[in-house]
C-alpha cells in the first residue's frame, strides 16, 4: 500500500539551527533535511529530531537565508522511520535516529517497563523472628526492586510525555502520522 500525505497541511517558517538543517543549492530540494521530522530546540530554532525528541512537524523547504518551512500541528505527514523502528496504527511518535545515526527520523513511543516483582520469599507475619537479618534482607530486596522500577518508569516517562500524533498508516520505510 502506498501511503499518501494530505495535500492541505498547516505550514509555518522557522529559523533553522544551521547545523542539522542547512541550505545547499547544489543538492535536490536544497537540503538533506527536507522530508525529515523537526523539533524546536532550546534556542527557539528548528532542528532535526534526535532520539526521543518531541516531533513538531516535517521539513518542507530550506531557503538560502537559513529559514525553513515546515508542516506542523495538524494534517497527515509522511515521516521516515528510524533504524529498526516499527510502528502500528494508533502509536504516538517521538524522534529516532536513522542510518549512520542521522537525525530527523521517527519511532513509536516505547511501552512502559514491566513492573518488577517484589514478593518476599518467606512470610514473616506469624513467625517469631529471632534474627532480624533475614527480615532486613527481604525488605532491602523489595526496596531495591521498587527503586529499579521507579528509575525505569521515570526515564521512560520523559519520552512518553513527548509522544505526539497518531500513526494512521505505515510501510517499511515511512509512517503516515496525523499530528494533532
């Protein structure tokens, strides 16, 4: 199935970062960034997305004055999938790295990690604990497992909160994303 973009998209112009989005009159589309996903960096400039970045839209054109035009916010945009990335209908997306760690690609927001089991090996409820070391070990093991789960959830939470859009169709190389 060939995935197609909607012909009516919302566009705006942004100052390009000059590093990941550059103008080159000697190449097709005047930039290697055209067709890739972008975000707005801390300096307020458009930059190609890195792994886990929030996706704002798609680079449509780059001009010689370092101004790029991007489709954003709404509309169906065809964006390139990152290296080894797979998506499914309904997935939210974030930035991904492509071949040779190139920026501007997308992937599905990763699923949250599985909870770590914290059940103690022994039941101390009805026992007369003579040696608190065993109880301390069980409590420490449970705390360690809870901390490990919390760390994993917090690190993935950053990426999950940046997820945008909705994958409506896809093939082996691109995802058609409704950025809403």
